[in-house]
């Protein structure tokens, strides 16, 4: 069974740029770990590449794109990003990307 993830993005062009980006993925694979969240540094490909897990992109309000991408996870990141509580999550992800 192919692994499948989803992520919420503000700027689709940035995510599907072919460069490494920091993402928070939600695992959609059936089983005990379904809906588990993980922070990763990854490369997203459109159209999906064979052998890579599928990735569904959602807008910040949750609208899912009609076609999936694929994702190649380069590095697992810590469960928590540095930042103040109740601040912009996407800004914390951008800071993690610059490291």
C-alpha cells in the first residue's frame, strides 16, 4: 500500500518549486498511525513520481487540490518548532527552512 500524506500550504508555488521545503505532514495511511503529524524537510514533485508517497495539498482553509503531488522526505525534524505560543505557524516553518 502506498503511503499518503496531506499538508496545508499558503503558497503552492513555493512548495512545488523542486527545492527542499519544511512541511508539516499528516499521515493518511490506514492503520494505527493514521492522522499522525510529522515535521519534515522534503522535496515535492508535480506530477507525482513513481515510488514516492502521494501528497495532497490543501489551502489554509482546507480546500484540497484535485490532483496529488508526491513527496520525498529528506530529513525528519523535531516535533516542535521554536516560537511563541499563538503566533503565526507558517512564520515558524519559514524560520526552520532557513536553517
